[in-house]
C-alpha cells in the first residue's frame, strides 16, 4: 500500500485535492473529520475541553461552539497548544486504526489529509508527502470569503501555522492551487501518475 501524507496550510485547497485523489481511487482519511470525532459530545476530548475552557464554548445542544473556541485559542499560542494536546493524541489513535483497516482490506493508495503534518512531526509516517499550497493573499481572501472570518481572525489562523516555504523544502510533491479547477485537476493527475510511477 502506498501511504501518502497530504498537507497544506489553511485555505490552500487540501480538501479539493483530496476529492480529486479519491476520484482516482485513493482511500482518504481526513484529519479534520477525525478531529470532530475526537471532540464529539460524550467523548473524553469533549470533557477535557469543557474542563479547561468552561461552558462558554458550548452550543445550546452541548456541542462545541467552534467560533468561540477559535477566538480563545488562535490569539494565544499556549492555549492553541493546550487544545492540540487534547485533540491530537486521539486523532492519531483513530487514524492508526483506519490505516490498519485499509492495509487489511488491501487498499492500493491511502491518502491521509493532515493539515498539521509538519507541525506534528509526522513526515516519517508516510511513503510520500504531497503539499498543497497557494499564495498567502489568496488564502486570506478564501478564509474571509468562504468561512466568513474577519481579516484579523483569518490572519491569526494563517499565522498559527508553519510557513509554507518551510514545508515546500520537505515535501516530495507540491501542488500549487492558484488556478481554476480544471487546471488544478491536471496538476493533481500529474502528481498521481508520478506517485505511482515511483513505486
């Protein structure tokens, strides 16, 4: 099984690239989906977050108010690290289980979509690393337009991640997402072919 780590900074377009890889037959494990599972109501992660930040970060139905939590943690590195310390071990456990299941099924290509792959030092867990990147002004524009964030909120989220320039040096492939979908798909197909020609 070819195990690929797919990463990229916020609003670079990882999810779009992941969908294109899935269309070519890759199995996708989405770290964002695992992170939601890790803090679902009733989970140990949910309890730990409420214990640390209180009931003010809850919605009326008891779920996490992500906007309220984001405001608390993205302005303060220590708070963000505390949140990551709660969420990431559980996400890793869930991912390892899904990778094992994929191996048992005999899946040919498994792509783990992990936004913080470099920050969490997971590079050595994968056969190949694919980085999705886009110019910072474009990512800022996407965050404000697509997620309704203020300029300050968007900048805080961008600043909380390792600069893409440092990630490029360690990636096996870089897909630049500053084009229309058809051109992006051509770039994804080229990387897909290269990944499988190296096996």
